[in-house]
């Protein structure tokens, strides 16, 4: 089983829709979780960290489910500019290495 | 504005050549990383360094080596380039500790012919 797994998509959604991505991780000792956004031919950039209690930033909500070992990203009221690949990242406890999922591609359609 | 800078955006090298990819960060970060990114395989860690002169193998270190002589600079070396090393290479840096955001360079697209 891969350390971090994501559905590659693509997810094609109309503007204004709500879309959710999940990311599963295999190491139950994982400590830190992140969502990154990567635009075409660009480097990944941090979208948000994922905290145990869940966190929200505008239209974006990140959740952590430790029992089932997954994190999720919810995007409300999708905009054309949200079109990108969304990468989840996981950092095991006491370890500096961050492992990335393969990414989920989102295409928001007019 | 924080910055991670990779020396080249595009490189074309011949099979068997020794290739150096350079990365410099200006954020005084302890950790630096080299990843390669391939379609369908995502970001895979090649090597990382948590301090000057310290390095650890990532998931795919074969055919690569690294050097970190100064805190701000982390070099990736392909000892003898092969066509299966054609890829996008991304350098990143972060502070020590959990919940540390990784900042990425713009990437180097390496083609080995």
C-alpha cells in the first residue's frame, strides 16, 4: 500500500459547485498534514495545513480523520481559478521527511 | 518574499554526463529536499538534508548523490545521466519540526538524450 494515496481525477465540476477530495495515508504515526496546490507547469504551493480539529480558510475546508486515516479538502463555490492539481502531504512524527500524494486534478468548467 | 531558487529552468544533457542541479534558499531553513515529479507518480523524494553536511536517502536515491556544504545551498548530482532520469526536479526547503511548510523552487526540467 502506498504511503499516501489520492484519486488522480480529473474532477470536472461547473462553476459554483462544491467538490471534495480525500487523501488516505498508511502510517498511523503521521503527525502533520498539508494540502498543496500546483498549477500547470508551476511548483507546488501550500494551500493549507490540516489540524486535528479541522480548519477553514474562506471557501476551503480541511478535515482530518485519524480513525480512518484520511484527510479531506472541501472547496465551496468553485471558481475557474481553482483549476489546478491538489496534492496532499503527510509528515510522520519525529521525522523531517514529507511524503506527497500523486495529486488530484480539478477542472472547473464555465 | 521567501525564495528557493534553482539554477536552471531547462537542461538538456547527454547520456553518461555528470549533471549538477543547484538549489539556493534565502530563508535560513534547516531542511532541504530534492524531489522528482513524473506524470502518474507524483512527487518522489530523492534525498533530503536536515543540516549542513548531513543527508538522508529518500525513496529513490539510486543514481543520485547530494552535497550540502553551506546551509543555503543543496546540490543534486547525477553521476552518469541516463534517459530514465529525464524528469522535472523540484527543490524544497523547510524549517525543522512538524507543521513546517515546504517552499519549492520553480523546478528544473531535465532531458537526457
